[in-house]
C-alpha cells in the first residue's frame, strides 16, 4: 500500500515529492526525509559495508596468524642454541645433585583474563546450560522475527528513503541486529578457531544483514538487499527443538532437518531472485527490472525445482537468468532427493505412535510380549467372552512391530475396547505413553513355539524388570515356558505374588495336566474346559457331542456366599447349592485370625463337614456363566426357601448385613482352628488342604512313625527317596521283558542332546504326591534317548519307582518290553517340536508314535486284569469285605489285544494336527481343538489351551492357585524357592507337621458297575449319586467319563470315552460310567491295606496262585518259589530300589465277568509260574 501511494503521489504535479528529470533517477524521495535529492541509488554503500566488514576481518585474522607464526619460528630458533649449550655443559647439573625426596617445583601457569573471558563466553552460548539454551532459543526466535520483517518490507521498493525515527519496522530491525551483534561478539570470543568461525554460515549471515542496518540509519534510507539471508537460520530449527526436548527420535530429527534445509534454501533463493529482478542489471543502468513480489519469486523457484516451468513467471535480468541456470542444477538435485525422503518419513511415521488417554471410571490393562494374530485372537476371545460380567476394561497392546493387515483388522473389530501402540516395554518413554502407572495390570505373553525357550523366558524376565523398575506397584501376570526360569523372577525386589504378581509356567501346567490324566484319564480335558470361556452350542441329536458340549459351557467362577450359609458345614452348603441353586461348589476361601495386622486367607478344596461357613466366605463354583453364580450371593433362606426355580433367586428386600472385608469374629476363628482349618502364615501361599498343618496325628500313627527315615521331601508334599545314580535305574530290553510291569505309566519322550528340556520333573511330581500312599504310586518307565534323559535326571533322581529304558518310542520291541498293553497310561512327549519351521510337521514324531502304538497287536493270554490304580475304595469301607472290595477298581471291559485300547495321551503343538490322531473320527480340519474327538476323550492335549489362564488369572488370581495345586500335586511358593536354591527336592524327616501336609484332596475316578453305588449306576440320577457320595463319604463328584457309544446300547461299544462336566441333577447314569470326584485323604488306607494283604497272602500262599503279574510281595510273606533264585533274581541290579521296607503288596483282584474272561484268567494262572514277578529289594529309602 505504501508503494502504491508513493507512485500515485509521483503522478500528481502539486505533490511535495519531486521527481528528477535525469534519466538515472530511480528512487522516490521526499522533502520530509533528509535523503538524496537527486534520488540516486546507493546500494553499493550497503553492500560495501558488508564486504568491508567481511574481508577486513578476514584480512586481520590472516595477518594475526601470519605474525604469530613468524614470532613462533623466531622464538624457536633462539631457544634451540641455548638448549644445545646446556647439553654440552652438564657439569653444573652434576655438581648439584638433588635430593630424591624433594619434589621438583614446577611453575604453575596462571589462567589469563583472556582465557577466563573465553570460558565465560563459551558457557553463555553453550546449550548445556540453562542460560545458553535460553540465549540460543532467543537468537533463533529473533532471527525468525527479522525474517518476518523482511517479508513485510519486501512489498516496498528495493531502495527507498526512510526516517529511522518514524519507521517502526526499521527500529525493531535495528534492535534485533544490535542483539545479533552482541551475540556475534560472544561467539567470536568463544571460538577456538577464529578463521573457521569467520567463514561459518551464521557469521556470513550476520556480515550481510547487520552492517546494512547501521548504514540505513546513517543514510536515512533502506535497502532490502541481502536481508533474505536470515532464512538460513532455519537450518538450526532441529537443534532448537532438541534443546527444548521436543525431538527425541531419530526419524523426527531427520524429518525436521530435511524440511528446514529445503525451506531455508527455497526462501533464500527466492529472496535473491526478488532482489535482482526488482533492481535490474547494474550494467543496464537498472532499466531492465520487472516488478515481482517476493511470493511470486517463491512460486517461480518451486516450479523451477520441480522442472514444471509453466512460463507465466520468469526471470528477465541477466543476473536472474544466470542464477537460475546454476540453481536449477542444485535445486533439482535437492528436490529429487529431499522431497521423496520427506514423504517417506511422513508416510512411514508410526501409525500407532500416540499416547493413551485414559477414560475416567474405566480401567485398562497393558498386554505386551509375543503379539501375533493367533495369540491376540485367543486372548481376546477369552477375555471379552460374553459369559463374563460386563468387562469394563480397556485392553492396550504394546509391541515394537506394527501389526499386519489381519491383526489390524482384528483390532478394528474390537475398537471400542482395544487399542494398539507401537513401542517397547523396555523403553520408559513407551511405558509412559500407555500410562502403565495407572494400569490395572500388565500381561506378558510368551511365544510357546520358539526354538529357544530359555531365551524367550529371558526376554520376558527383562520385560518384567523394566516394568517393575518404572512402576514397582504394577501387577504383572507373565507367561513362562520353563519351570526353572521362574526362580529368576524371585530375584526382582518388587516382585510380590501377595500383591497379585503371577507367573504362569506353561511347561509346569502342561506336564501337570498330563500327569493328572495318568491318575484320572480325561481330567486334563475337563480342567482345560473349566478355565476356558466357551459358548454353549446346542445340538438336538442324541449324540455324544450333545452331552460333551453341555459340559463344555461350564466355567469356574468365584462369588461370596450369602450370610444364609453362615454356620453350615461345607457338605451341607455344597448340597444346597447343587440341588437348589444349580451350582457346583468345589472350594472355599476363608479369612482366619489376624496375625501381625494382616489377614490370612485360606483356600480349602472339599474340606469336609468339620469346616463351617463364616461371614464373607468366598466360594469357587462351576457354572455356565457369572450371572448364575450370583444366586449364591443373593440367596436368602427367608425369601427363597420355597422357590424351586433357581432363576427366580434374585436380590431380595431383606436387610442384609453389609459385607465387611475384615477377619471373622474370634469365636468362629477359634472354632475353625479346633476343627482343623488350615492356617496360613503371611509368608506362605494358600494351600488347598483339609486339615491344619499343625494338627497332630493320632497316637497309633505317631508310634508307627519312624523319625529316622526320610520318606517325604522337606515340605511333606511329595514322596522322596535318596538320590540314585542313573545307571541303577536303566533297564535293558531283556531285563524289562523279564520284569513284568503292569499298572504303570509309560512316558515316551523324543529328544536328543541338543533338544530343549521339557521339564519331566513337573510330570513326575503329581504322580509322587504325598496324598497317595506308597503302595498307590504308579511305577514310571521312561522310553527315549539316554543322552536326553541324562540331562533331565538331575531333577528326577529323588523320586521313587522310576525306571529308564533307552530306546525309541517308535520301536515296537521297546514298547513290548515295557508291557505297554498293561500300562495305566502311555504319555507321548517330544522335545524337538519347536525346532521345525513347518508347523504342520512339528508333531510328526508324536503322531507317528501314537499311530504305531494303536496299530500294535498283543497276546490275549493275559487279559481282563483288575488294575489297582483305576479306582478306589471310598474312605471308611472295609476292604476285606467281599462285597466292597470290587469297588477298589474297575474291571477292564475287554482284554487289551490291540493298541487302540491302550490309554494314550499325546502332546501336540499345532492344534490342527489333532485330526491325524484318530482315523475313525469325522472332525473337520478347521474344527477348534476343544470340539475334536481326541481332545474330548482326553487322548490329546495342546499347550494352546493354557492361553485362557492369562485372562482367568487377571479376573481372579485364586483360580490359578486352585488349578496349580490340583494339577501339580501341591506345589507352593516355598517349594519353588527351595527348587530355585538347590534345583532338587530336599528330604525331610516324618514329623507331625510334614505328615499333616498329606491330608489334602486328590482327584480320582469312581466306578459304578459294582459296590455301594451300583444301584445308581443302572438308570439312576446323577444328582442322587452326588448327594449320596457327599453325605456318606465326603466325596465331591463333578463330572462323568462315559463311553462314547453308551447311548447307542450296542452289544460291543467302542472303548473310547469322553468327558461330561457338571451334569444336571436329572442326568441318567449307565453302569459303565466313571465318576470324577474329589476324594478325601484316608489315614487308615495303609493300615487296612496291610492287614488285608497279609491275610490274603497267607491264605493263598500254598497254592502259589495269589501272586499275579501286578503283585509286589512283602518280604515276610515270600513263598518258596519267590525265594528260589533264577537268572533274573540273581543279578545285582535291582529294580525299584527305592521300595520301602514296609511297602504294601499290590494284590490285584481278578473278577471274571464272563465265562470267556474266566478262562483267560485260569489260563494266566496256569502260566504264572513261568513269568517272574516284579522283583523286590530291601529298603534303600
């Protein structure tokens, strides 16, 4: 506007502005401004001031360096002759020897004032101090301000008369340049090399921008000139942002650098074109100029760099065209390089790089570790299942790799409850982004299929350390692959399982589930379905899938019991819940008396009628959804006693006593202690026992207790024996064949020297739990590579009744040598599964071994033997009674003449490979694992079913404790700490305290074909069986193991069975059913068994027909045939060398079920003298 006004005034004849008639008059002037009346250009004065300053300073610096160099050379020449003279005359030095103790005084050079000033200037401009950072940022801001003033002045003529006292922009520009001059002085003083400082870009900018301002004040005129060079200060923009701690990542720094260089070069070149095009060529007397605004020049430079060149704007002056020739070369190269790189950085910026904004009133958890489509889908399927209560939790996934398209689509389908952020938990900045300090928990997933499990565990442990270091109070639930790596978590100071921290060891639980299947086949399937959230699938047809899926819909929940149950015994509450509320109560958690200002929580599984319900008791239920479990909390005897429909049991209007999270009253607590309720110390985990660990056994037990013999580990939870050398337990094939094994567990293991350890100790420990009597322990025979088993033996040498047959599970000769047709369970494991890249081939060894066993054929001469381990006598029954003794086991329905009837459980890595285990099933390859026949029958187990434990543990950590104790045989944090110290079980003396730890429930199977429940086995109701077993024997039934084709009433049904979880009350039973139940520990089982065995043996010893294949005879009752030496018994090697001296014989009763079976038994008796029994040795424990 100011330019147009001046031009318009020039056209007016009466204007005060005079125009010279000379041809070289090019600038407007006014009489109000004391400027050149002739209107002559004086651009050369402004340019000269900058050139003189630059070259003058450069000359002075070079002159100073030259003089300094000459002075140094001259001084050096004068010093050198003196040194030569001093060397040639050493007499003075030798004449005055120095005392070696005296230190030579070295003159201390004082710091000169120039050095002090230089240091002070360096501190002032350094970004390492607060003053320096403020000064650097201020200089940059003022430079951008000066550039903004240039943009404003660019609309004026290149050169015009200006009054400094009236031009506000000139005054501001003057103030800025004074500050730049002072800052230039500081930089000059602090510079170590003055010459290089003089040639720096920032120095050149100051030379061509600061002096012209002072010339403008002196000449009362302004020249736009080279003030556009201030745009070069933009190159330092990334440095300024780094000083302010805004830029932290390399990509952001690189992006800002590229953008600042590109923009500063662009604006600077546009400023030069604007100068020369609006001024014209000097040799043309500035007559060839054209009027271009600065922004038109910016446009011209952009189309030039991009090689578009529309031609609407172009350079007319020679200087402008010459500049464009050189600029287009460099500008094109810069454009072609910088723009694609800038675009790549912008497009490749982390799509998931933001920060989480928490929602008020809504919790969130952080999930990290192994984040893949499979792991995330399995986790979300269980965590967000509809059977849970309204899950008001937001799930934040944190991973350092961006998700692929499939995983991204999964996140979008759950966008209301799921967010993903790219980052690492090892980076505190990323932990701050996901608000880990406000998270309800952090869940760490492990890669179950990695080739190096120890490395994967180490990675997860590092994640735990990083998270705990950032926020020690955060609750962490992590998956671990190897059991021995759990000990490293105890080294983290802030790791505290009392505050909810948990480590889910997949190897421990997998081995525990398989071990429980050896004791009660099918239990692994039932437990896996209980803690996994499954939707109910209704099937109309009367097939085995219908009953199986009805049970699959059940899960495990916890809920506080109503005050209406207070004072009732556990069996009464359990019966009331099952009959009236349609809920299955299997365990409770009570709070005992206060110790050291802390409440002690106790978890009791089927504790018996001695435990009474207290106020605020937490119950563990098996039900189909969480809403059903609310009935136990809402139940009111006054309002709901006459209600028959459990769905009508809802919150009533009765005045309830408010539930207080405090210890029970002293009277109740004392009563609980008198009744043997377990007491936990603050330093131990809840143990699922039935009696107090301090409960003293009866006098008869104390008298029979040998305190000098160690039979159990130091915790009293497992059977123990002194460590044995592996050579003593190795069987050759011929020795194994002569040692007739039966009722044992065969473990087929694939592995070699390089294989990762699977942790066989976790498989053996549940089979050696102390709540079994010694004679009830199943012998374990490992068949596999001796080199691999040597690596595992260090953790197995303290367990009794363990043998090894070196060989391969694919060899039928080895399998026949260990009498696999007479085993109670065959377990097939592989340690080589994760070393194969093709997932479909990971289970090839296990599948081949399983099919190999199923295709084997066996002799029918030894058949229909009643296995001792397949059932039990309910506690309190007289085992010597002929009417009751058959309940101790169930008769095999057919002799094992084919491998298809051998009980097998196979471990799988890839769920889809389950289709290859059963050739007669019709499972689709895409069918989920839990819907397949091998899994429903309990013959297949995959580690993927354990994924559901992560979400189950988050919602209720007591469920993990319950599952762990059920499947591991009683592992506790104290035992884990002991194994972390010694990596082996430590033997302990049999004290009342350790023996009391044996008193805990165990899972067993009850046969219905005969015994006290035979009347219910044929068409009876499951509910009647449940109530009778609970009232009479304190046995808690929770499922059925039924023949697959039992509903078809075929004469020869298939021997395969499937699992039915928590059947309804009206469910009809069949005689062949096996009932899963929680059995109480029987203190008198050993004594009654001993007396019965002695009487049985004494009455039949003369006939030599009572010692069967399954018998281990007592030393005092050996027959003459047993004492006779044979090639087998004369050897020095002894099998089961850990047999106790008071071990009870395993007399297997044979009950013929038909004429054909009786003939088989008689045939076996006639040949029994030819088969040597399992040899017995003296006590080594």
